[in-house]
C-alpha cells in the first residue's frame, strides 16, 4: 500500500512539474512575442518581417492546451488617425478660397478643360496627374467651358473649385500619414516617426502646394508610397514580399507618370532592391534560388511600372480624339489621325508629289518648323569676319507662313503646271525646289553656313553674273519607302534631300540666326546625311494650275485651309512619336523669370514664388517654406555627412562606436533618406532650363525625414551612456522647444499659404525674414 501510495505521489508530482513547465513555456513564448512587437529588429533597410501591421489576422496556438482557434486581431494606430485628421483639416480648410486662378492652375485648368472636350493637347510631362484632376472635375460636374486666360482671373460660379483642388489636397494630407509609416520602418523610436509627420504637417510649402491644382503633392505621395512598399518587401519573405513589391512598383509607375522627375524615386527603389540582392549573394543559399529571386524582382520592377506608364498614355490618347491648338507640335501624320486634324491640309489634297506640286516641307524631328525663305539675303560678311554667298536666305520657320511654299520641278521641264496624268516623283529622282513667292531655286555652295561653319550654307540662288553658277539639284531619298520605286507622298513619306553636287543633306541645325535672319532657325547642307534632323515630310500639298507667276502667288496666298478625312495610326505609332516629342521638347518657361531660382539657392530658401495676389487687398499666396524646419533640415544633411565620415574612419581603425544593430540602422537610413535627398537634388545642377523652388520639394521631403532620423540617432547615442541622463533630458527639452517654434512659425506664415488675410505693409515686413524674399504690396490710394 505504502509503495502504491508513494508511486502515486511521484506520478502526481511529475504531472504537476510538467504542467508548470508547460505554463512557463507559454509565458516565455508570450513574453517573446511581446518583445518582438515592441523591439523591432533591423532588416534590409526595414524592420523585421514579424512587425505588427495596423490591421492583420493572427493565428495563435495556445501551447497545446485545448483546441487551436482563429482570432481576428484589429489594431488601430490612434496616433496615425490623429495626424491624418489634423492634416486633412489644414489642407481642406476653405479649399475653394481664393476663387481665383492661382499660379500653374492656369495651365492645369486648361488641360482639364481640354480633357473634358476631348481635344488633343501636348505637354512635356506625362498625363496621370492631369487625368486625376480631370476625374475630380468630372465628378464635381465641370463642363470644361471656363476660359483659363491668366493668373488672377476669377472663377465663374460654374467651376467646381473645391472638386478640382481636392486630389492635390488629399495627396498632401496623406503625405503626413505615409511619412509616419515610412519612419516607423526606418527609425528606432515611435516618437521619431511622430516628429517626422509633424514636420511634414507643419511645413508651409507642402501646405501651399497641396491646396491648388498642382502636381507635386501627387507625385511625392506616389513616390513615398513606392519607397515604403519596397522597404516592406525587403524585410518580407514569400508571398508577402511579392505583394509589397508589386504594390510599390505600381506606385512608382504612377510617380513618374505624373512628372518625369519621379524617375529619381524609381532609381532609389531599384537601388534598395539591388542592395538587398547583393547582400543575399553572401548568404549560404542555392544559386538557382538566388537567381530566381533576382529575376522575379527585376521583372516586377520593370514590367509593372512600364505597364502603368503605357496604360496612362493609352487612356490619354483615347480620351483626346479631336484636333486642337497643340497638335501642330506633332507630325503631319499624327495630326491627320485626329478628328478634324491637320487643319492646314487643303480640301482634296493630292497624295503623290509630282512635277509642279506646291508643297510645304516640315522638319520631322524635334522642333516643329517649316522650310522657309524670304527676299532678304545673307550679309556680305558675318561678325567673325567670314564672307557669305550673299544669296537669298533659307531658314526653318516655326509658324505657318506663305513663304513656306515651294514648287517641285523637274530640271528638264520649263512649265510648272501639273500635267495630266501627273508626272509623279519617285525615290531617287532629281528635282529642283523653287520658292513659291520669289521663284528662286533652293541652292547650296561650298560656302560655310552662317552659324554652323562646319556645314555648307543653303540659299535660294540669285544670279549675280559672277563665277558662282547655280548648284540647285537635289535627289529625293524616301527613308520609309517600301521599295526603290516608291512614290513621294504627302504627309506619310519621310524624305531626305541630298544635294547632288556636294552629296550633303538638307538639315535643320537647331541654331538660331542673329537679328539679320530674324532669329529664325538655320538650315544647312550637312555631310552626315543620316542625321535625324535631315528628315522632312510634305505637309500641305496642292497642284500648280497657272503658268503665270503672279497667278501662282495668288493661288498660294489664298490657299484654303480645310481639314480632310483622318488617317489611321496605331496606338504604338502615336505613343512612340509622343515620347520622342516629349523628350525633344524644349521647356516653354521663359528664361529670367522674376521668381526663378538656382539649385544653389534652394537649401537656404533664398527665393520664394508669388502664386497669387488679391486684386482688392494685400492678401496673397506664396510658395515659401517653414524657415525653422528648412535650415534645421539643411544642417541635418551636413551633420549626417559628418557622422558618416566619422564612423567610416573609426570603423577603419577597428573602433566600434555603435552596436551592430544600431550601426546597420544608421546605414539603412542613409541608403533611403540621405541618398534619396541627393538623387532628387543633384540632377537639377545639370538642367539647362528655368527652375523654381517647387522643383526642390521631392528632395526636401527626404531631407525632412533625414532630419527626424538624425534627431533619433542623437537621442539613441545619448541613451547608450548611463552618465548622460541629464544631457539626454536637456536634449529632449531643446527638441520640444524647437518643435514649438516650428509650429509657431507655421502659424505665422500660414497667411501666405491660405491667402485669406489682408496684410498691411507692416505685416509683410514682419514676414520678410530674408532680404531676397519678394512680397507684393498694393499701393492704397
């Protein structure tokens, strides 16, 4: 009995020990889960993949005690909600005010109107941002009939101003939330993410840029979302990594489909993914698996953004089937493919160019201009002392003009009237081109061109009875011919005109002539016959009917401009031509704009931009930054650069200043924020165009986030040492006071963002913190 009783006690004790051990394991696992939720690990520029999401489903196994269950766990980040509420309130407050055209609303409003009417337009930037503005206007009931004539014009009651400004305002509001989420992935502490979001929230330039029909806030939102998703994908495995990277790739495609400057954000994403793959090269894993990982990521990052980009242009061309004022930028074939297109084509225009055809020759690549001549001659000597032929000038003129007409003539035929049947010109035929108004033949001599002396001068021949005979024969080469017997057709034939005597090709040089040439563009004969600027096409075409010169002139002057039936071009043909024109297009912004600025001035906010001035008071809107944040962010770039150099030298000397995890976090932040800043800033030093401070905003966004991380890093370093508690407390107090000053500065300058306050001269002087800032003041009578 005693033995049985003793054995039973031992079994009970053993069972009790097993239960206690099981409970202890449960407790440990629970503690470990809590620890992993609180202390986020460092991944590839991001936290560990088991970090909590704002909303997710979690399956937990309760330590084998009882049956397993499926739980729906919903987490709401209250801080994020509060930040978003404040952001939406500041961005949407009185959004319809002022009820006037503000700055570039002039251009984007016109584009929205043209979208509404289905009229084709040309712009140097991709159309996604403008399409979003149109969508908002369509929902708001905009009919497209308002005339956006000038900055400061009042809107009519029929314009849904709030709807048209809603997309940029919502994008600017969401930027605050995305900044918060992005910094949660990068920084050590949650309060750093809160600080970054507050700096974006209380930044006057982001406020002003978000409240009007402008595209920067949309572009930056797509870009930051793309970077956030890419960072999330680098810290995930399996399907989660694929989903995050796909979302990021789509967002990045949207980013550079709003403005081409978004391509810098795309480059940053490529670098982050490439860095992750490079680190995996050193891991002990299968080469096949590594190659597959690289391939699918590369496919996603190329295919999805490209699909978005092409899809945006497909929608663009589908939405704009009608001809409009901008279609003259495109080739003749593109214009003729639009409804009512190529309004300069005369009714019944013949297809085949023949002896006696009256034509206009349009330069087909880059700048739109037509071969042109006029009665003025080249000067006897140029300013550099070189002599000219003193023949009649030939230029490329950017406007439709009667002096653009030329008559095609067989050299051996005297009559200019078209025969019946017409004597069609074919590939390889030699012709003369007579200027329609002056009747002088297109000519070239072995004389240096006026602005491009490495090429031959092109002129219309004047017989001065000197030892310089005419050299006016040109061979027609059809570039896009089907065979060597192809006919020269109007609109669709791309031709080169080869000077028979010299073998040079008629070429648009791209250079402007001096005042004696009326600042028109130079035309030369160039030995490099395959250059893309040697290609021309016939746009207007009609047959010569009269033999008398004066009668021919009357025909040319009275040519009726009536559109003909549309030609057919595939989407891909239109898409490729549009890309080519957008790349070759020179910016229309005038040089020397009073509010233009240089990239060297941006880090110190040397210039602002006046967006709007009330016609009745001194209420005005300026794109101007929060100077407290602006200067602190510029200092943070220098400070991070110094730390980067210091840690590199110390590491070279085998000195460890930071724990491995903190060191990795420091370099990860540099790859995202420090590199992101320079990628979005440096390219502008190499751009030959008029620049404004709003071009700096994408770079400035990364700089603000870098500022928050630098503060995070300083606090972390202070926390590492136990004897610096007093210094840590002082640092926190300084940051708190500085943040309060940021908020006060934001409030002070918000009158220049909302434009709803009549400012006195004294008010404006108090806001003019820098002498280089230009504010506008009405003189009161």
